[in-house]
C-alpha cells in the first residue's frame, strides 16, 4: 500500500501519470465525463429542489440558481486545475491528499464527502421511486420503495460492469434529457407571465443569498467529473473541458427552467406540487402528455444522478483505502464484483432511502458539501503554483463560499436549530470515525 509520501513523489506530468496508462484503462470520453456531471447535477437538482427553493427564494429562484452556479463555477475552476495536475479516479480525495497530506484534515473532510455522497444518492433514489410510483402505480407507497431499491441495485450492477457502459448509458440518458428540457423551455417561456417574475415579488436579499446554500445542492454533481481523471485520456486537457462544458450546460438549463416554471405557476403552486412542479408547468401547453413526458424525464434524470454518484463513491473509497485514510476493506475486491466499498455504499444508500425521511436534510447535505468545497478550494490555493492556477479566482471561490455558509448558518440557527444541531452532529461523527480508525491504524503499525 502506498502512503501519501510515495504518492506525492509519483510523476504527474502529462507524459506519464496523466497519459501513459494503458489504452483500455482510458475508457471515458470528454463528452461522457461532461454528461456524467450533467446527469448527476440535473437529477439531484431541478426536480428535487424547485418546491423547497421556492419556499425560501420565492419567484427569485432563477437568481438563486444563477448565484449558486457562479459559486460552483469558481469552485469548478479549482477542482479542474487540481484534476488536470493530479489525474486520478480518487477525485477530490486525491486533491485533499496532495494539499494536506494523510492527516486529520484530509480524513475528516473525506468522511464528510462520503456522507454527503450517500445522502445525495439516497435522496435522488427516493425521487426516482416517487416519480415511478406516481406515473405507473397511482402513488403506491409499496411500489415507490420497490422502485427506489431497484434503481440502486441496477446502478450498482452498471458500475460493476465497468466504465465503458457507464459512459454509454450516461450519454444516452443526458441526450434524451436535453431534448426534453429544450422542448419544456420553449413551451413554458412562450406562455409565461412576466408579472409572476416581477422584482416586487422577490423576498429580502438575505433570503435569496441564504437560499444559495440550498440551490447549490443542485450543482453537487460537478465534483463527479473530478473522479474521471483516471479514465480520461490526456486528463490535463480534457478534464477542465469536461468540467466547464458540464457547468455551462447545467447553469443555462437551471436558469431557463426556473424562469419557465415560475413564469407559468405561482410560487404557492410550485411549493404545493413540489417535485412534480415541472410536469405541472408543462400541462397548460402539452396537456397530460406533457405531464407524462416530464415524469419520464424525471425518472431518467434521477437514475442518471444515482449512477453518477455511485461511480464517484466507488472511486473515492478505493482511493481512501489505498492511502490508508479509510479502512482497507473499502478497497478490497467483493465477491459480487467491484470493490467492497461499492457494496458498503450501496447497502448504506438502501438503508437511508428506505428508512429515513431525507427531504428534511436536503439543506444539511448542501451545507456539508459547501464546507467540503471550502476545504478543497483552500487546498487548491496552497497548490496554486503547481497547478498554474490564478490565485484571484480561487480566493473569490473561498470568499463566496464563506459568505454563503455564514448566512446559511445564521439563518438555520435562527429558524431551524435542529438542522444546525444535525450539522454539528455530522461533523462530530466524522471526527469520531477518524479518531477511531487512526487509533486502530497506529496499533496495527506498532505491531509490524
């Protein structure tokens, strides 16, 4: 097993670590990597969050999505630069190891990253089950859980088969989604009522800024692209291209869709319809067929997001196990195929999706993710000379992330103290797991 010292001295320029791997290992295309990110973001975002975001930001949700996209793009710059310099299927985990070494900061942040990925994947799986049950089984709770579990197991099988299948499946799904969303944008913007989007209907500015912590949840998938570094040919060039392509598509999509929805429905109608708000907004122009088409698109989007997040979880846990940051069981081969990290992750996702009310912790997962990206951006600043990054852009990413986190924390402490307590609890759990494993690791090392 290689430690961080060995990893830090591995050749990382574009003629060896980034490009010299055997051709079969480089199975991901730029399009596939970008669509992996788009699929993850869209599935986790626009369907699941419109109602919750509308309750906070009102008709200014489009502005909240735009601001969150700016934060994500600045952070995406840092991640893309790191990914180009340190290409690996470990993604952010690799960047933390390079920036901080194999210490407590890397380990605690990695546990938080893992928790956020599991929560997001479980939430999106539940959305898949809800849409499927509503479309095919008249909202049957039993069928919802069956479909939720089914998509998780199916995605696990896809990840066991390998990267080439992930690339093809993700590309096909995202192309279909983009066509459906293009039709949706055209029909809703053609009929929208400008008075519903008047600035006089916007909530206070602080509420809009605070809502960015929630709508940022819709962009979490951009980090999935960082895990494709080990599968992309010439990652130094192609990983940034995939990152910017994915973010550009997603930001444009979110802003146009939110304008179409809130220009067609009142804020209260969006809140009341929640996850099916897009389908309801399509009904005036397309009738019941529009509802069915958007519901099917939701199934594709959520399945795509589950696929992308499981792919990232497999890469991160394997890298963490290799470095000794996580117990080695996460990197060991599993009798079911893939790694035991995949098996453990799928089991945790299944448990959360079927036993926990996840809608109450969407903002919690987003806040944890923002904290993770803050730590990652600081690592990018520390490594800026090695990655040839612009310090001003990384500083802007750090500053904006801090502002959003502070505003969110203050508002949460005031309006939802239990959520604030849960944030502290998740951090405490990550610290406890790191301290426990580091103690075990030290004992094992002393015996050898």
